[in-house]
C-alpha cells in the first residue's frame, strides 16, 4: 500500500464501492472495499485502518452492532457512516455516543471525499490538532 490514508468502505452496492474506491484513490487514499460486514470484521482483525466507512441501513440493530464491533476492534480509526435515508435526531445522538465522526448521505460523494481528505490533512498536522474524536463543531452532515 502507499502512504495515503488507509480506508475501509463497507456497502452492499458494488457500483458504489467501485466509484468510491476510484474517488479515494484520486484523493491519495489506499482503499479496501467490501459488501459484507463479516468480511469487513475479518479485515479489521488483520489490518489497521485510519478511516472506517460503514453503511447505516434502515435496519438499525445490525448496523449498530457492526459499528460497535468496528469501534472496539479499531478504536483509533475515525468512524464515518453513510446513509441513504434521513436520520432522526435520536439516531444521530446514538451514533455520536458510539464515536461516529460524521454521518454523510451516501449520495453526497463530494462531502464524503472532502471529509476523508480533511482527516488526512488533520492527520499530517501536529498532535495538538489530531483529536478528532472530541470535535464539537460540526459542518453540515456531521454528527454534532
């Protein structure tokens, strides 16, 4: 792998995964994609990722379980969720409580790539500015 951010993207849509992999590659990221949560959990057992991007579906319980497991296995990784439908405030609060950095619409690819790019910039700054997990100000689409 190169020297860019190590990104894992989990989504059921192979076309979306192919597109996101190309976009992240052009942003200088090393990206691994998978459509299966079981495969994603195997990957995070043997490889460290800087960013974990998981889909948050309309079936919250399996999504929450997957996110919690990812957080436990790779606590230093930045966790981002992508979603298709609007999220309720209670869902956003639950995601924030689990340490999710951003909740971004699956259809807002510019925001997704910009967020990962911003994280890469932050990662390359001195340690004082790398505390992403406690960020309190939230641009549109981010969990606050």
